[in-house]
C-alpha cells in the first residue's frame, strides 16, 4: 500500500525512539484493517502541505 505517509500531517517524529510513526488515533479494529491491507489508501491521510491551498488559488 503506497499511502504517502511522509506527506501526511499525522506522520510524527518521536525523538525518544528516533523514528517516525502515525499519530492518528485508531481503535484496534481499524489498525488491524490498515495493517492487513483492507484499504487501497490510508483513510486517515491528511495532507501536511500547508501551501497546497495557496497554490490552487494562484
């Protein structure tokens, strides 16, 4: 599944573990569905590009 996590607003860096992780709250069922590939793309994806809206207006 190519969900583009590195461009997601919920993709956060944990300094203690020195790694990135998904910071969206999911229950166990949703996390299992996502891990097993039941979705074509991540249903929680939110663009972290703050300038995307501005580029569309230009």
